[in-house]
C-alpha cells in the first residue's frame, strides 16, 4: 500500500515496462510471490487489462498497450 500511495495511485510508462520484465522473469523462475505482488498492484490501481495480459503471459502485447497510453 505504501508503494501505491508513493506512486500516487498511478504508474509511468517506464514502470509498466519494468513490471512486464519482472513478471516475465518471475514466471520463468517460478516466483509466484513476485507475480502476485505485481498483479495485485496493477489491479489495485485499475490496470485490469494490463494485469490480464501478465496473468495470461501475453508479454508481446506491451507495444499495443503503450500505443493506447
């Protein structure tokens, strides 16, 4: 919650890119805790579409997400 408040209930494009990278790395290594933390964070600040992409492993859709920002 502190991180969410610190970010002002939003994230930058660079932060979103980093979340996609960290989530992909966590999926490869089986780090479910990190994956869940990222998913929770994005859901809490209403990035449901982006969270859905991460959950389903569609990391290649990030450029599509960026276009719509």
